[in-house]
């Protein structure tokens, strides 16, 4: 599930962020004590946003991580005061995606972090999927959205069927109706598209991305990328999620007979 990694101090700030994330949703908050812990989290989890307090952690100390992972948005959260103008300008110069004021934005912190997240960007990049894959029915669209929320988890059709309240056979039949691809290939599509997004960050290599997205090995990711997008895993970063979707829609939607 998507992770919000936090480099913030104090129980109040942590609880503010935790409470404002959608209840019962797929998001998880991981609190990191220092940049080293954040790097470990980035190497093992699907981190889609980093929330930090720039008054406690200098932007210069985070610059190497920002350079290595430019596709992961950084959000500043702190009790900013009127005399913090210079700090706010430094946040802007560093490319911080959002600046949120603790004590003012508390009720909407989680929503604003999610809007700025890499997960939201992946959804925008795959926005044409409903049309290209012919996902016309509510069940198909619900399953598609659910897959995007759980792209880093090994998912079985039976598990999806339980969540949507039907049998596995009914789900497989209904999802593939109207010319849509079969469900197992769409599951692989979401994972390969996410891999393409992650590999645009120079801090990730194929082996790390394969581990984060729960592929058995880097070779497994490579084989899946060829089957879904027609390219090896090393070429995914050039395609990006949109390119993966386009390649898939052009002729990879069905298994070979």
C-alpha cells in the first residue's frame, strides 16, 4: 500500500498527519527518525510522499535524497510563523510540492498530501485506461481503482472478489466483458506501470523496484515488462506509465493462445 514517510518531530504533528489520512483507506504512515531511516524506507517500501519539518531538518541535508528520488513529492509541515519567510522561500527554491501550516491546515493535511503524491500522479498518467481498456461497467472501474491502491501487494483474483462481494468466477467473467482485458493481465499492467514510474528515479535500480513491488526476482519483473509493455525492464523508465499503458493497449491485452 502507498506510504507517507514522515520526518517530523512531536506527537502532535504525527497525530495530525495520521488522523487526517483517510480512515480505512490504503495509506500508511511511516515515521522516520532521520534521513538515514528515510533512505531505508525508500529502499523497501512504496513511498509516494515525504512529509518533513524544514525547521528541524535542513533542506541541504535532504538534498541528496531529493536528487535521487525526484519523482517522490516532498511536503513541508510545520507551525510556520510570519518571520519564517526565508525558510518558506528556501522550500520553494528546493521544489517542495506543498507547504502546510500545522495548526491551520490540520483538517486537510492528509488530503493535500495525497493530492500531491506520486500515487496521484500515477493515476493521472493512467487516466486514459478506462477508455483504452474498455472498462465501461462500475465493477470494472471499481476493481481498476482498487488495483491502483494496492499496486505493491501480491493480489489474487479471489481476494479482489471478496472485496467487491462476488465469486472469483463471476469477477473474472464480468471484468473481461465488453472487450476488456482479462483481470490477471490488468493486475500486471498496474504493477509494470508503477515500476516504470519508480525507475525514473535515479535512486532506484531494477532489483530494488522488483523487491518493492513484490516481484519474485528482477528477472520476473523483466519477463512481466516484456509481456505487458513489450520492452525489458531497463526500458521502462523511458516509457513511463503512459507509455506502458499505450503499448499494452496496442496489442498486449490478451494472452497468446
